[in-house]
């Protein structure tokens, strides 16, 4: 029986793994067909991380749109311009590291490890170790929650502000935006300080009661200052774009 995955065309596929041969390495030298299904039955696969992408390219071979290539680091690179969100690669992946997310969603976790702490660090330099930093810094209630040692994003609440990506100590979160805007505070600012309270990047300076200013090089473009400004004198300059490729 063929299982169909029905998703809206507003979605695209992403790879929930950053642990290529450089970051994770192999348990043994696999010399066999470039097929993750075959690799996965030999001692649970050649990768040191038992949850990560095996990198043998089966997803690329079954993609009907030719939207996936395997990088030199043995990780799938998915072209959202070609991906039709058909779900074929997801059904075929033995490690379940492929997932569909809304095309408009920019930030996602690239890790599937159910371990935490040292067991993760021992096998991957970019794996999520369940530290919970992303949950702590997220300004939106319940947009990220921990489940089975992994942060899970609620796409209906997450705004892709990018704060969690910037604060992640393991760099296991990916931001697909190639460029982000920066804030500008107009001369009509009354120095109320509400923007200072929400900025997590020391990107705003100013005295109480006087116009505040943005330190452009520190600004993450998250837009939190824009959201909380009571007199709407903050604008976000520069379009928030979308990456052509994942990972």
C-alpha cells in the first residue's frame, strides 16, 4: 500500500541535520551502494550519530523534481524553487531527517537527536544538546517547547524573528534568510525605553527621556523593538529575504 502525504503547496522540504562528515564523522568506512536504506541496516548506519543523516543520497535519487543534491560534506541540499512538497523523499528516508515546513518559515532546528548533553557533543559538533536556550530567549509564549530533548516550534506562533538562531550555542538552528533588516529610530523618539527592554543584542542605546539610537552592526533585525514601540517611531529597513537553498 502506498502512503500518500498530502500537504499544501505552500510548504517545502528541509533537512533536519547539519552533521555531515566534517561535524559528525563515521563509525566505519562504508563501501557499498549509495543508498541510505542499505547503509542503515549495517550496525545502524555508518554515521557516529544514530539519529543523523547518513548522506548516501537516496533522497536525491528518488526526488521526482531533481530538487535535492548531496553536498561534498554528505548532506542533502534542497532547492525550494524546485521542491513541490510531494513527500517522496520523506517516505524514503530511513532516518526521518527530512521534513516539510511552511515556505515562509525561515528558522528551523537542524537536528533529530533524542539525546542530550555530552552524548550529543561526543558524536556531533553541531547537534542540539537540549540546553533549552532557544526556549528561554524566545519572546513569544509557547512558540518553542521542549519535547523528547528537542525544541519543537509552533509555526502558528513563531515569527521567524531569528533570536533563537543567534543565541543557539550549538548553531543547530538554521536561518534561511540571506539578509535581515535593521531598525531605525526616528527623531520623534521620546526615550521611553521600551525598546531597550526587549532588545537581546545590545543594539539600542540612549538615555531615558532622550532619543534612542540603533547600533546597526549589533541589530539582528528581529523586529521586537518595532513591535513594542508605543508611539511607532521605529521602522525596519531592508527587505527580509528568503534563501534559495537549505542547510
